[in-house]
C-alpha cells in the first residue's frame, strides 16, 4: 500500500535502529510489489512465446515472420523455433531470478516484522 507503516503511541520510543528497520521494511515492500508486477509480465511473455511455438508446430508455411525488436524478419520454421526456444530460456532464467529475489525479500520482511512487532506490539501496523 501507499502507507507501508502506521505508528501509534509515543514517538520517543522509536530508536534510530527502529527507524532504519521501518524504512527497510518499506523499501522491501515496495520492491516486492515491483517484483510481483515483473513476474506477472514475464509469465505473460512466456505464455505468448509458448503460444507462438505451438502455432509454429501447426503452421504449413516453410517460413515465418519473426519479430526482432521493432521489425519483422522472415526466417525458416526451424530457425524460428530455435529463436523462440532461446527467448523462452532467457525469460525462464529471468523468472527464476525474480522468484529467488521474491523469496529473499519475503524472508527479510518476515525478520523485520518479527523484530518490530516484538518491540511495538499492536502499536505498529506493517502493511503489505
């Protein structure tokens, strides 16, 4: 959410370390939302590439128009399949890296939550 951390009570009780932990939680939460959005976009790309690969299998033509950047080039079906597989592999690696980052972020956020709730109890609300 826009307000990641809501504090109630006496601000004097919040140490510099607490402030750092709260800010770290907020940054991690923001990055978690970005990672989730990237994962959603990448999974759509994988879906589209898989669909293109399936279309290639049933295509009668010997050549296809293949998107390279903002242009299309005509390539034979075997080359197109190789190019698609390379893109699928590349996006798959990106998804794996994002999944690992998501796991690391979630773990770090859980540690920070535990510390902050231990100290502040119900006086702090760490929204995700």
